[in-house]
């Protein structure tokens, strides 16, 4: 296993409750809170929720595939390691560096978002100061122990979950006329003129934009390498992902579209705060700002974790400088964390130095190139079963099996290609393609050079394959490791 290339290696310090909340935290982000109203207006009262459901189904297929592979081979390299092992080492190189760069440069945007909200409460404090404060807190959480990261994410995610549940309950009470001054609303905002006023093509275009709201849901599989008993806990977290998507995303967006006319919802900017205000909760804007701040902190915390583990795995597989593969006695890849935060601060600096040019380019790279990560996951899963049989493994012995293989996996790959084409030809997203696509080409060129030089270290999968063949457990406890 790649984590064991050093005397000190990451520890399985995340418990089941941590993993479950990391899965939830990856599913609920600021993309849901801040862009849902805009998406409803573009797709219609029924088209908006349908767009979220379409991408939700794609996420379900994605998570089942990566969950199957993560249960077989729980490693911090996750989908980058899988891409290199089951598809080709160069492909794994490209996916891994793509994940790390995208995650690292997105830290700047998350910090800026948090600073903007805090400045509303403390206008005299420069936003850059708030960025540094939030950044230092997140850095400290990641440098302490993996349990500190897991515990912080547990409470961050809990706040988001409670908020969405309260929103859904309040929304249903408004629809029934029990709360608010509108009286009984029912389905009056859903009619032949509002359901999908711009046609099904608008729904598909909106779905292409909605995909960004789901980013981070795959974080749970990165954490598999540091989770207690991943054979049981990873499948448990994966199996409930679709339910959470239906409840938190599709459910809350549906409630919003029923309560507020589709052509008015985006006017509220933050649709969630707007609905709370309509219900009579005047302090809703302040409360939602706090929740969104928590969400941004959660996202930053997760991004640093994901990016640092990916850089660590790249190093241990010979795809990055050796120093970033070092892990301290607490099981923390400190050099990888510090480098990740350094790139995040560079990204942050570009926002203040050149927000209209360089920062837009950076965000554009992260936007389009995320498709490579999801495409890599689905392609790796498609190849995984064939790889397993070729190496005399047994599909029936997998601790967690995707029920959607192979049809749904192939359809998911086709849909992602379609999304990439839509992104390239749509006027509003074309810039992300023109900036992001060349970066992907560079990853593959550099990866090919590194591969030809024989620098890439093969992943140690033998013990996991043997456990699969013999239908035995392959997990070492932390006590045994020490």
C-alpha cells in the first residue's frame, strides 16, 4: 500500500461518524446555498429540481464506482491511484496532479468568500486579514491530527444538515399555509407555464452548471485511507449518499420552487434566506450568512485535506518530489499540507492583485478540469472489474459492489463528455474550456515524460488482491500498525 512507503505513515484515526459527516459535508456546499435560486430561474419551477436530480443520479453512479474501488483498496491516493493502477500510470499522473492543482488554487476563492461574509459583521477589518485568520485556523486543524480534521468536519457538516432540515420543514409548513402570510400555496407555482418554460434543453444546460454544486462529494473516498475499518465504514457512508442527495439537494430545491415563483427566486440572491424571510424570520439573512460562513470553512478544511493527501500519494508513487511523501509521527503529511496552503495563498494573492484577469483564469482552470476527475473515476471503475478478473480476483468477493455496473458507468462517461462539449460551446462557459483544456494536455505530456523515465512507483496492491481471492479481511488496526 502506498502509505506504507515511509517508516511513519498515515493512521486510521477517522471513526464511522466522522466518515458519515464527511460524506454529508461533501454533498452540501455553498454551491447549493448560493446558486440554487439562479438555477431554478434558468430551468423552471420543475426543471430546476430535475436538473439537480439528473446530476444526483450521476453522482450516485460515480460514488458507487469509487466506493467499490475504495473498499477494495483503501488508500489516500484514492481515484488518482485507481486511475494509475486500473487504466494507465500516465492517466493516474494526470488525474492526481489535476486534483491537487484544482483543489489548491480553489482555497483562495473559499477564503475570499469567508472574508466577504465576515466583513459584513466587521466592516473596519480588511478582508485580507480575515483570509489569513481563516487560513491559519484551517492550517492548524490539518496539522494537528486527522481526528482534529474529522471532528471539525463533523460539526461543520452538522450545522449544514440542521439548517437544510429546518429549511425543508419550514418550507413544507409554508406550502400548507401554516407558516407565513401567503396562506395555502400548494402547487400553484407549478403549472404549464412555469414547470419548464424554456424547454428541456434549458434543463440540460442548467444540469451542466449544477454539476459544480456537487463537487467534493468524492472526498469521503480520500478519507478511506485514514478510516477505521474501511471495509465496513466506507460502504456504509457510500450507500447513504443518494438518499442525502435526494433529501438535501433535490428536496430543498423543490421546496424553494414551490414556495417562490420561479422567475422571482433568484432576485433573493440567497434563496434560503429569502424563504426564511417570507416565513417571518427576519433574522434569516444574518443566520444564513453564519451558516454559509461555516460552509466555506468546511469547504476550505476539506480542500486542504484532500489536496494534501493527494500530493502525499503522488509523491509516494514517484509522481511528485519525495519530500511531499513524508509523514510525521502523528500520521500527518506536514510538507504536503504546507505546500498546499502555500499555493492557496498564491491564489488568494491573485484575487487582490488582479481579480479581473489572473484570478478568473485560476478559477476557470478549477472549473472545467474537475470533469477530468469524475471522468477518471468512472473510467477507472469500468476498467477495475476487468483488471480484477485478469489478476484472478473474484468480483463476488468484493466487500462492496456497484449495482449499476457497467451500463450506468458507460452512460455516465458519455454524459460527462456531453457536459464537456456543452462547456466548450456555451458562450457563458467557453473561457473555462479554453483555459482548462490546455492544462489537461500539459498533465498528460509531463506524465508521459515521467513514465518514460521510469520514475513512477507501482502501487502495492498484492495484499489487497490476496485478501479478495481468499475472501479475508486486509485491514490492519492502528494498534497493530504501531
